[in-house]
């Protein structure tokens, strides 16, 4: 059980517009990047491998294949540096694990996930 | 310099203006009502005594404590703390008045010192307590983590004072200096977020004061941004 006062403090920093995320979803994460004085957004598209933490400390691990090399990034989802998180896959992925670390060892067709039809 | 009594609630993570995660300790600022004023003429020094949190029952306090608190019509404070102050500051405050956290600590971004007593390590050996080395575990030796010699024999015929030995470790009051603070009010409670960690178990009493190091560490204060120097 976490302390009520700490939860109340974290509440002030939490975002309300984060979609429901499930492990196996393909995501498009927009990250704010500062280059000198200019600010731009960069997109990171990939599969959601793992979710961890609660409150302000909740993070997600997203994996993508960038020119043949697997790249993973962890995001603090409530950070103001994250502009938006969008779920681009349709329906839930058919997975039996909470952490999809086994995808790291798989390539090509084997690294695919099957998705159920979206619930209407 | 006046300070405030607070209770350590625990740690969490929040975000600064740039979106970086910042580790913070949540402190609940207690009632901090003045229970007594001590002056040069009567007591030999100027000080203000404040009370922290009220006890649940009268039986939790001793009769002398209750008698002392009744003199100033105070609630049944469990913890009292005295701060030495200047004569001018003594005149500014009345007995029974509650200290205002914003006034004492300054606005958001000021730097504070937080004093508390760490959890401690209990009885610990010389290796953990004094960073000494272990002797070999093998080659037939039966002396691994023991202290070894405590000194010479007949001369001096005693163990010299201050020799590093095993014992109770890390249980003395410590002060974390120059911590960025942010005050807020949540569910009717006054809360201070302090950047970084504070010694002590959850629920322990801490003393929060405007940093004493601001004068000598002005450059550092400047680097941390928005620091304000106060008297």
C-alpha cells in the first residue's frame, strides 16, 4: 500500500490522456527533443514489450527494428517530454506473457504477433 | 534562525519544468505552533520553542510536559523544538501563533537544510563501520573479520581512546544541506517536496530550515537557480 499523501502528490503530475496500453500493442510515441533553442518532435514507432512501475514512475519499453537493428527505448509515460502516445495496432495482441522479452531473439516472420479483432 | 518540524512521508518522483524526472522526498509540515518564548533577561538566551504534532491521548505525555503546554494553552504536542533567534525576531512572534511555512522557508525554489536521525545500521563490525579491510579467508587463518590487535602491552597498559572498534553505527543526527524545496497544500495538509533523499525512517521527525550554507555556497546556489538568501 502506498501512502495516500504520496499518491496525492503524484496525482498532480499524472497525465489524464494516456490511452489504455497493453503489452504487444504497436505504439507511436511522440517525444519532444531540444536542439539548442529549437524544439521538435520525434516519433518512435514500435512494439510495447513491457510496462513497469506505478504513478509518476510508470515506464514502458518500446522496441522497433531500425535498418535491421533492434532498438529499444524506455519512456516515462507521464513525463512532459512525451507529447503523445498512440496505439496504432487494431485489437489486442495474442500474448501469454506480461513481458515480451522473447521477441528480442526472434527475427522476421517469427517476430510477428497476431492481433484479435477490435472490440466494437 | 527559525525552522519547522515536519514528518518524513516517503519518496517519489515528479517532473520539473523541462520534463526531467526529479527524485523528491515528501515532507508533511506539522502544526508548528509557538509554545514558549525564552528571553535574555529570564533565561539567559533568546529562543522560540515550537510544537510539532499533537499526541492522540493525554496519557502519552508526562505530567510535567502537560503542565508546560497548559501554560501556553497549546495542544498536547509530542515533540518540542527550540530555535535560537535574535531579539527582534523574538518580538515579532506571539505565543500560540502557528508558523507560516512560506514565510519561514521562502517561495518555491529556495534552498533548505533538513536535519533528522538516520535509520542506523545497529551493531556493526569494523569493516562496515570504519571501512577497514578483511583478512584472508583461506590459507589456514582463523581471523577473518575480527579487529586484530587493540594496542601495545604493558606500555601504555590500556586501550587508547578513539580506537576504531565494532559498535553501534550511523545513528547520529545528520543534516542534508542545500536541498531545493517546493511547498504545496494537499487535502488540507501542508506538504514540502524536497529534491533528494532525507535520512530517517518513514514517519520520522525532521527539522527544515533555510539553508545555513547559502552565504558560503552562493555560487552553487546560483547554479541550482532561483535560490534566495534570507536572514
